[in-house]
C-alpha cells in the first residue's frame, strides 16, 4: 500500500501569547481532549487549506506589508466550533479586541486567500481562539466528555497583547504540537509594517 502524501494546511494568523494561562486549563482537561501547546494558540485571519509550498514566498512578502496598531484581547466563553453537535474545536470567543480582529480579517482575508490560490471565504468573520480539540478516537462519548469539560472552563482573566502576524503550516511532528510558524512579522507601536 502506498503511503499518503503529506499535504499540510497553511494559514495566516495572529499569534496569541498563551504561556501564562493555557497550562492551568490544560491541567484540567480529560483524556478525550487534545490540548494545544501555548505556541499553537492563534487567531486565524485567512485559512488556505493545502497550498503549493512555492506560494509561501509570495505570502511572506505580502505579510511584510500588513500593518495594524497592536491591540489587546480578552476572552469570553469557551464554545464548540463549528457546531455543538459535531465540534472539531473548542475555542474562546473574544470579549475585548473582537472589532480589531474583524477589521483585520475584512481587510486582509480575501487578498491573502487570492494570493494563496485558496477559495474565498464567504462566512462573516468569527474571531476565536482555539485551545483544544475533541479526540476523534473517542467518538460520540468523547465529544460529550469534551463538551462537558468545556462547559466548566472559565475564560482566562486579564488581557493579552497581539502584536504580530504569521504564516503557519502543520507541524511535522503533530504529536508534539499542531502548527509551526514559517514566518512571523512583528508590528511596531505605530502600526506600520
């Protein structure tokens, strides 16, 4: 039998610092939940799916021209996405910073998707910070356990600064982490690229 080709997904996102708050949440997660590591936590701006690796240089060059004023976010409830019946992600909604992220998505999502050769996103922007996924191997019982746990998770207190934008792809070793940052562009205080 021929091995399946490795075809990673690619996306551009805002890295979200999580070292200060994610480990405490991870310590409460049941086996049915696959937690992200702090370096995986982000706010997706434009999801490409599979992409020819040669396009990454064009994306990197484009990302270097993106500018926005650094801002703070805070977290609201942890919710299942895309639906409660069939969740594939457990994600915090935003309390503070939602409008900032929506504006960035509305400005940059379509041009980035076009550059990557990806299908245009037709759904309205939905800023969210995924921290975990229900483990598929546990089936429906696992989804129920993951949802029960998620309903008990309190959002982290305080605010987190968002001050960079990055090109991500799947990690080569997805047992250790979900994603790798291929390129990260830091935004200065004036919002200039």
